[in-house]
C-alpha cells in the first residue's frame, strides 16, 4: 500500500449496528494497518433506530450520500444487511455526485439493490463482499479481515477465484436480484458471469426466484451463472425433492443460460469478494 492514509466511511442503509461492534471492527483494523495508513469512520446514522431500520429513510439515505459524495473518503463500506436499501434507491442513485464515482463500495445482501442501481449508472468500483456485521459470526474476523485487505490493498487472494478468468462479473443475493429486475435499477449484464447466493429461503422460493431471474430477457444475455452457497434452507413439507444445484441447472437448461458451476460466495465467513464488471488486469 502507498503512504496515503485511506479513509473508509461506514453506513447502514438497512438495519442498525451497535457501538460495541464498531469498536471491535476498529480494533481488528488496527491490528492490520497502523492508524496513519487507515481510518474507519462509522457514520452516526449506523447506531440510530427507527422501527426495523437504522434510522428513518431520510436519515439512512442522507448518511449514504454524506460518505459517497465526500471526496475525502476513499471507500464506502456497508455496515450490514437486513432490509431497507430498496426504500432509498430512488433518493440515493440520482443524487450521487461526481466524487462518488471515484471511490470503492463494498457490501452484499440487501445492499445489492443500491449497488445494482449504481452499476447501471456507470459506477465501476462496486463489489459484493463481507461487511462489518460479519464479525458477529463464528470466525467472523476472517471475513472482516478479507474485506479490509480488499479495500486497502485489493489483495488478489480476497477475490472469488473465478474472477481472474471471467471477462466481467457481478454477484447478488438471489432474492434481491429477483426483486429488482424490471425496475430502473436493473443493470445491463450482457456478457457478465452472474454469481448468486442465498440464505434462509425455502427451496420452493429459491426455485421461484430462479424462474423469475432466468426468464428475464436481460439476464438471458449473461455469459453464464455460477451458484454460491444457499445456506440455512428451512425444511419443506412435503420435501421439495431437489436441491439448489438441481434447481439452477434445470432453469439454466430451460432458459439457454450456461451453468458454470459453483462460486465461493455466501452469507458466511468464507464469502469472497466479487468486484463488479471487468477487472483491470483483464482489460
């Protein structure tokens, strides 16, 4: 890394985090990089509470814009998932200033709606990857360390392995992508390798989301689909009878989309980073 001090701003466009988690993330970062090289700034909005959310819609949208449009920050890191980002997209995406396009963005799960809209607008430094809240998982320091090493150094070993040999990539939570298709935030994914992951959804819902995704005319232009981990699938009564691999292979065959195998992403500490678009080394 260079001698320049990197500033990472952290916001919570969905659910809140607590001060204790923020301090734990800062302490971990301090073991990796000296303070003269890295500053983590948790926006005060991260700790607000309004019903399900980390503050009301206006507060969450403004916090995202505060960090994104401030040229003194080098990166915006989404604090956690949950739900709420879709309520902000029509406010945030149109108000992103030129300074917002110069920084990195990292998060996954619910943040996918915002990242899709930003990618559709031309942002090329958006990535699906671990968030500060992953520190609460068993072994979560592994995930948060990976995120920091990506944001600070863009370390090659933090990336999902197939990124290096793919022309262009994107990654989304399965349900999030299904819900944003047909909205103004659907990006052009022509020629991309699309990676998908899921957590806590019944197999019939995974099946239904894949029907919606693979039926979309824009998605049928992708180079292929890789399936990440689908974890904590609840038992179905009666048993669904097919697992996630059988289901995605079926929909890929019916839609004419190439199934490219598995991807090393998911709602877990092994979640690798997938930068959106074409990678610099491949240009």
